[in-house]
C-alpha cells in the first residue's frame, strides 16, 4: 500500500513562491521577535511575553495561575501547587513553540519584527537552554534523592 503513493509528488512544492510572498506581504508589527522570545524563555511562567504582545487577558490568567501555584506551595499544599506550576510550565513551552513557528503574533495579528532573521538562532538557543535546565533539574533531583 505504501508503494501506491509517490512521496516526491506528495511533498513537492509544499512551500511555494506564493506562500513566501504571502508571508512577506503580511503587515509587520512594531513589537520585536527577539524581545518576545526572551521574555517567553526567561519570564514565561508569569506571562511576560503575552503582556508585551498585548494579550492582557491570557497574561493575567497565566500570572494568576503561577502565583496561585506558588502560594499553594508556600501554604504546604505541594500537590496542587506543583500541578498549577506544571500547567503554567507546559503553557510556557507551548508559547515558545508558537513564537518560534511564527504562529504567535501581536494583538493586531501582525508578524513580529525580526522573525525571519532571528527565528533559527532563537530556536537553537531555546533548545540549549531547555536542555541545560533539564540537566540541572536531573542533577538536583538525583543528588537530593541520594542525600536523603
């Protein structure tokens, strides 16, 4: 059955010149891609990139969830607190993917300034930072498990 399909024909020209022109002719935002990306990477759990891009409602929801998670941890309700922080962490990673794919634009639905120039570099840096955080978390988790 797999031999019935011509995969070269199926996947040929999926990104045409018309697609490129349509992307280039989109209005460009005054908001900068690199700033939105850095805010998402380092301050994403509090919704900083959403405030920057004008999505105030979802930014407030994200900030509230994060603060509620921290408050629950402080009040010694670790399961609920970690669950909320986990939801916010997953939301932050999704926001990073949306930014790096060009899907997340500003509130006026304009593409971010500098996206085509910096998206590849920022994607590589994102992978490096996330892998670094994962290694640090594994080292801390392993050493705390061994220590006590």
